[in-house]
């Protein structure tokens, strides 16, 4: 983590030319990662540029405090690559100064683009941003205006704009990648104001798609890889280039008219899609989100028309057995007309939440670490009515979003075979493509843990959807805090406490909880199996006893580690 420097101190160090070690020590203090990534830090020429800029600026600073707490050569390393030459943070403002020897080959437009991108990143702090570039050979300062244009600014005026107060911490250090990633469906204002950022991977894939001549492109990625924001960013970019764009959402989208109006391009649920307009060439490009849920006829329509089509899919986010059978993702992969773009790396990188979800769904999941799970809570209620009152209060007064299995009525008799506990809950089908900071998930009495450690559901033949897929969809909508509400299912409450929430503390305390019990015909067989591997988990015996009634030797095991 880098330390800030006072500009007067910087000048004195640079003026002490007898010993380069002084400058090297300053650079090490400004950013100790220089040892590992020296190419990412200031070059000698950049130091000279900063010296020249400081020499002009310091006489214009009316107070010594204005020269304090400048961070130099800061590189962001959270999955998004961004380097800032000079940053200064205060209570209400952020100052960003970029340094250049001379005018870039692309001229002022290159300067403008860099400052705009920097501002997009800094906007997450919610402060006024002063963005400038200093050109050393002409001693000119360009400032980004409120309408994203460049204007020259005198150094005296810049000195007046720099606030008196400053912070000795780099506020970007505390930011996580998830703060820069949005869901365009639920955070429309942030998309419109462009207060989001594409990761390096997304930028690479976007450029690949923009430069592709293919008429059919399939974007494949799992939950959390940023498919929707990439799709919407592509749509926005094409609109700016004068293209007529249609975004089709394969699912429920109640506010599509207002979203379309805000975004400046047409968005529609697939059930309201006008196929004739597409066939008549009304649109240059059609982008389809959640395409894994397309019917066979819909998929055939998109693959056989001349319009440029982009399908975004994730086979793991299916809700109905028929969607699994159709396997649209597999069809895209084997269709030679499609250029396939894979989003492999997740951008929602909260390790604690990801590990919890993976281990909850499957106790034998690999590469899972014990956590404190401070952002995950659990509540047990025997009564659905009490659970309802609890959920209602959390949603209405505390800003939580409750997600439950989608309700279903039989087509023949109109009988409700699945109902939500709270009328304030969102159905799983409503939250596809969206994310929420605080999410409640209901675990009802039909959720079980199978013998091989996987979470399963005692299926209702009259319910058409895949319950575990619905549960996983709800869990992956959470951004910051997760609350489980367990209703009339004591076994699952104990399971989650024992295998997840208390896992780390139990390991530290050496507590041996019985996770498995097996019966053997003889003492010899039991002694031979004091340690057993089962489905990727090593179990160790902690209790061996002879049961007179069954004439069996019972061995109680606890889980030691994943293998």
C-alpha cells in the first residue's frame, strides 16, 4: 500500500542529486509494489514531469496544507487495470493529475478519453472530481469540463481549486471490484450515468465482438461473469455509432418501457418481441439476454435470420427440465455459424459469499476456505406465519430483498402447488439478471442434505420448475449480505450451523462434530475404517461403540478436510 508525499518534500528529494538511493527510497514508500512490478511505476521521465509540474504549482498554493498528501503512480489491481499518475483525496473532492512529455499521437482526443475513463473509475467515491493533464514540453494544463470536453486552465486557477483539507489514505485501496460492477436491470441510473467499469476480460471480449464480422455470436459465461453488463455496454456502443439496436430479455421484465426510455435503445421481453420488425430489417443488431431459456422455435428463428444476432447464455441458470433438454448453450457451441465468446472469470469476487454458496450446495465442493461469515446470518422459525412477519419487517423497514421460489398454479384445476411465505418477496423469475445488496433466502421444510453431501429438494410432481436451480439463482443475486430464513427444518438449520457458519471456529477450537455415522459388522471392519474418504471429503472417526440391539459397531465421524 502506497504512502502519500508532500510536494515540498518531493522537490527537496529530487533536488538532492548526490544520492539516487534517496529517490529510490521515496518511490518504495510511495508504492512498495514497485519491487514486484517496477514497469508499472514512474519512469525517470515521469518523475521529471512531476518535478516540473510541482515547480509551477507550488508557488500558486496559498497554504502549505495544499501541498500535502499526494499519491503518485498508483495502479489499480482488482481485475480492472487503471493507473493514475497523481491523486489527492479530500473530504469532498478528488484531484487527478496525469503527466505527459508531449502531446499524444492521437492528440487531445487521447487525453480526453484517458481523463473520462479515470473519472468513471473515481465516481465510485461519490465526490467532485478535478481531472487534469499536464503536457511538459508546452507547459500546458488541460482540464476535463462538466460536459466531458477539454479546456486549458491556468496553474493559478488549478491552485485555487485544490482544497485545503486532504486525506492521508488512498480511498481507492478500500474499493472492491464489485463496487464497479452493476446490474443494468436493477441499477439503471448507474448505467445511464456510466458509473460502472468493464473488467479487463470484458474489455477484451467487447473489442473482439465489436471487430468481428460474424453474423452470429454466442456469449457463454456463468453467474457473476458480467454477461448482462457486457451485452448492454455493447448495445450502447453500437447506438452511439448510429446502429439500430434491440435487446431481447428471455424472462420477466416488467419495467422494460421505462428502461428503454432511459437507455436510449429498445428493450423488450421476448413475449412482446415483434418478429416481423426484425425480419423486415428494422434493427441492425439484436442482442438476446438469458438465451438458455429460449424455446426450440425461438432459437431457430434467431439462427436463421440475416440480422446480426448475439445470444448470451448460461446453461446452469435454467429453471425447467425442458430447458435442460434443449441445451441451447450446447447447440450454440456445436453450430459452426456461431462465433463463441467465453467469459471465464467471475467479476463478482466476494470470496466469502462464493465459498458459502458453493459449500451450501455441495459439502464436497473443492477449494473452499473457512470464513467468519460476518455478512451471512441465519434465523429459524417453526411457524410460517412468524417467518412471514419477520420477512415483511426486514423488507419494509430494513431494505432487504426477499427471494422465494416462483409460485405456480396447475393449468387444469388452477390449484396453487407452490406459494410464497411473504407477499413482499420477489419470485425467482423476477430477479433474473438483477443483483441486490441485501438478500433473504427461504429454506423450507423440503430442503434436504443427501448422503453424498449435496443439497436436494423433495420434489413436488405438480411443480414444473427445478427447485435447486431456483435456489442457486436466488443465492447468486446477493452482492453484500445474505440472510437465510429456515422454516420448519431443524435439520437444515443444524447442518448450516455445523458445516458452514461454525466451521472455522470449530476447527480453531478443535471441536469434533459428528457429520456421519456408519455401522460395521465387526470391530475389525470398524478399526480398518477409522479414516475414510467420501465424495472428496476426508472423515475421521471420533467415537466407536458396539450397539447391542443391532449387534453392529457404530462409528461416528467428523469431516476433517476437503481432498
